[in-house]
């Protein structure tokens, strides 16, 4: 039984010239972790080190962060659209008073980002 465990943990090596190098490979590319994935990674690293280490050691960290980024981005966009509808921010306002539209959209985006931080990133 001990031999089985040792064989599972062995690292394959490749001989290059007179030297042996470990034959390591990167996990398959899962996509960009994006803005929200980076924020989540920093939160996990600082405040949830056990979870962070489990994800790193299992090789699932980047896959998790890419999916998290996609979910957070979708949530942000849906919040922005809902707030625009609630506050009556339309293309008509954009054509009539661009500065008011920009100010309202900046306010909506900031509020939506705070909600995403509170609901998804910092939990």
C-alpha cells in the first residue's frame, strides 16, 4: 500500500543533456480572471487563507476565479439595467442633457459595484 501512494505522488522527469527536469505543465487556460476575479482572489488570500490554499493546491483557483468574474460581471450589468429603469435614465435624457446622464450613470455604476462587492466579493 505504501508503494501505491509513492507511485501516485511521483513527478515525471525529462532528461535534457546530463540533467533531469520535472515534467510539469500548467493547467489548461480557463480564460481571463478579470477585475472581479482579482478582487475575489485578494479577499480570499487575506481573509480566507484556508479556502485560498485549498483552491491553489487543487489547481482549481483560476477556474473558480474565471467563473466568479463572469457571475459578478453579469450581476453588475443586471443591477445597472434595473437601476436605470427605476431612476428613469433613458437615451432621451442622454440626448437632452449629457452631463446629467453621465452623472446619473456614474452614480448608478458606483452603487451597483458596491452591491456586487457586498453580495459576492466579500462573503
